[in-house]
């Protein structure tokens, strides 16, 4: 890699810095591929980073096999890499990495970087089908009540007190109360809309349309969609936007809807920590933000929503992805039947 290049560290999360010049024969090509994805495919930075990381992972394994250039890569070598990966990763991850590697080598062949495409013959493993983890409706209600109570969001909108306020028996500073209002708004909105955590952290103030209770979401591939939300989420958003956000706001805040404790746009890691913590406090199964997305989709379908409407709301490009939640609903129906029906 050229000594003046810094993109490798950014793309690969620092992994390239641990490789010497002899082992990074593939780095310039991966960096060029990442630039192509950004400029021509309209992919998000997270997606570009994931593709580049998978390409680096494969090339690093090829280097360990004694390969020092793309012209030396064969289909058998790539199959050996897949065999190694199969020993240490899930079928779902292996399938994703194989797709990424096929696209990388396909791009090189298509653009004349290599004479052949050794990855074209790779068979993509069939990912194992699984039912997403979800909360049932009562558990989701319990979780929402937990965050609402912590923020004082149920009933009238809570007003932060300058000298701290009494909340669940504990005095809160204005910042602590603002954080509770933020956490409540994030959890309520995740469940109410089923949006991805990356979509939540990317929201701006202007994306919230309180007049018709919708948000404008920028999803995968920078595709935008409008998603509705309900009155409880609106109440939590009002408390955060009208009172809590101003407490945390700083020069670095910009138009970001949700802020970290230092005023910058909130990080996805913080959102995940909040959801795990609140689930534990509420006494419901430990879940991730993505499990809230699964729960929202399942409960919508249980309530009679049309499958294509749910697909549009979640931003799924394929109806098949949305159909997973119909299986979850059927499994829950079977479980309730077994509990309730005397001849089950």
C-alpha cells in the first residue's frame, strides 16, 4: 500500500496496519474496488466497509497459502478458503462472505484487472433458515412501559427540573433526565417503526413529521421511505425533541435527531447498549434493536397488516425476507394453541 494512503485503515477497521508491505499485495485492488462501490453502486459506507472487509479476509487467507498475486488465485484455492471458513463461522456468514468474494473477483474480471474470474464457479452455501427472535406483545408492552416510566413519558410530558427531579425514587440531574427521555424515544421509535439501528442513528430532526406522525428513513442503498408511528412514540419524541435534546446539544450536534452524552450524533453501539439494558430492567428476554424490528413486523402481521405493507414499512427489497415473519406468527399461534386447547 502506498505510504500516503490512509483509506486502508478506515476501510478495514485498522486490520491493514498489522500487515507489512509484502503481505498487502491485494490492498490497492481492494481500495479501488471500495472506491468503485461508493461512486457507482450507491452503497452506504457500512455496506462498502463490509464488502471490503470480506475481500481482505479472503485475500489474507490466500496469502497464507503462499499466493502473492491475483493471477495466482485459482478456483481450488478459493474453495480451500471456503473450507477453512466453514470450520470457524456459521453457514449464514459463509454465504455472505462467498457472495462478497464472488462480486470482488467478478468486478476485477469485468474491468480487465484479471484475465479470468476464478470465483465464478464457487457455489454459494445455502444459509440456514431460522426464525427471528421476537418479544410477544405482552413483553413488548412491558418493555415500553419500562422506558416510559424511566423518562416520565406516560401521561403528561415530563418537564426537566433545573435542580434535578425525583424519578422512580431517584434524584436525576437534568442530563440524566435528558438521557432517559432520549432512550425512551429511541426504544419507542424502534418498536413503533421497525427501522434498523443504522437508520435510527441516521435520522435528522427534519426527518420527523409530527403533523402526520411519520418519519423519513434513509435505508440500504440510500433508498428513502416514509414510515408511520403511533401516539406513544410521538409522546416520547415530543419530550425528547422539546426538552431533552436541548440539554445534550452541542456545536457538533448539527441536525442529528438523537445525540450522545457529549452532543454528537449517537453511535449504534450506544443504541444497542440501551436496548439490552432496558430489556434487562424490564425483566423481558434479552434482545437487540434488530429483535425489536422483528417484533414490530410480527405484531403487525398478527394484527392483520398486509404482507406487502409490512415489506414497504421495513424497507425489504424482497417479499421473501418479509415472509419470515409469517412463520414466526404461525409458530406463536401453534404455541398458544398447545397451551389453550384441551385436545392439543
